[in-house]
C-alpha cells in the first residue's frame, strides 16, 4: 500500500487529537478531583455515585430527625424530673400535715402551697417546645390539659374530654351540660348555674379541666424502617385520678375537722404517683439509650458510605499527576516526530 503525505497528515492529526483529549481528561480530573463529570464518561460509576448520594441524603435526614428526637427526649426527661420533685415536695407536705402538731392555720398554708404545686404540674404537663407539646403525642399542636374556670365557663367549652373534680369524685361530661361519675351521680350545668340534684354548687367547690391526651404516641423514623417513640408516656402520670386526689388533699387541709390519720392516707397516694413517675422515667431512659445507639450506628454508616463514595468517584491525586506528566511527555514527543515527518514539502522531493 502506498503511503501518501495526506495519509501521514491525517494520522498525525487524528492521534494528536486523541492525545489532546487524554490531556484534557486528566486536566479536568485534577481540577475537579472527580473521575467523571458527565454520565456518558462512565455510566456504571455515575450510577453507583447516584446510589451512594441517595443513601447519604437519607442518612442526613435521619440525623436531622435524630436532633429533634434528642431535643424532645431531653426536654421530656427534664420535665419528668421536675414532676418528681413536685410530687416529692407534696409528699413532704402530706407528712408534715398528718401530724397533730400542725394546727388549722399551718394546714391552710400547706393547702395553698399544694394548690400552687398542682397548678405547676399542669404547666409541666403542657410543656411546649417551638409550638409542640411534647407530652401530647401526635396531637402535639394542642395542650394535653386545659384548665377551665367553672365560674366563667360556657357550654361551648365542653367536650368528651371535660372532667369535673367535686366532693372527692371525678365527673365526666356526657351531653347537654350533664356530668356523671362512676357511681352514677350527676352534675348539671344550666343557665350558668351548677346543680347537684336539686342543690346548687358554688364554682369554688369544684375544679374543672379538659383532659385531652392523644391516644397515639409521636414517633420519628431514625433508621430505615425503625420508628422510635420520642417522648414519655405522660398520660399514665398526669391522670384525672392524680389531679382529683391532689384536689381532695387541698380540701382536706382546709377542713378544720380533719384528723391527722385521714391526712396520712394521702402520703400513700402520692407514693403511688411517684412510683408511676419512676417507671415512666425508666422507660424514657431506655428510649434515650436506644437513640444514642442508633446515632452511633448512623455516624458509622455515614463514614463508611463516604469512604466507598470517595473510592468510586474521587481521583487518586498522585496517580493522576503522574499520568498527566507521562501524557505530556508522550504528547511532546509525538508532536516533535510529527514535525519531522510533515516538514518536507513537494519541492523538497523534486530537488
């Protein structure tokens, strides 16, 4: 086959272009620190990178959920500790009041303190973080307990969660302004007046609230398919029974004819609520420990994922520099050879 000058020129241009392409690719890799910048360069590597990035985004979302979980759990733990301190203080007051050395005036002072402590328990039960009530499960936009004033309340404020504490009993709302306790006794609200049978009731003699804890707990997905309840089972602690017993204790303290032995019964009742608080706090601690374990696992997964993602798409800097130097040397040599081959013209051959 006859090799012509045009063939030499065409081959030289073709291989020079290929050499420039290699130099451009290596230069691009050094500039971006990535093996590829377009899907067409290596579809397999690109597809793996997309999978790794999707997994990394999921882990980042789980970490954001983890941050919210820690906030809610920590606040729940703090609130439960505060509740335990309040109940402990009420227990101490019950022990003091159940001795004969305390007179009527001292017991009235204790009753006032118990009333303030009870109101603070309502505040703790309604703990709010950034508009979310941490103890009301999925209905976190609504306070779990709403205190109502019997002297100013209207029938529009009644619902299935409304209860009245009166004369040592809890009355639940039925319908048409009627409240009923477990024994079947009724309290009726008519034209702004409270009636027990035919007798009227002074609003000061009762306590009233909407006790509306959500039935479902608030959960967060902290790993794929793993949902954790991020809160305490506060509905087991802030019960209608607890508030009814605390109100009974206040009334008993205000009664000048009450015996010390009768007051001592409230010590055992408070102890029962303290045991419930300890049990709930223990469950919360177990959840906090599991969240910590999941967080450690997420951090480990994030590190491993970053490693394999880097191995898949990042260049080896030293190796790429060496390849670039070799490519530059080869390219320079090829250009020098091409210059010698393409230098003679037709006149040089005719001479």
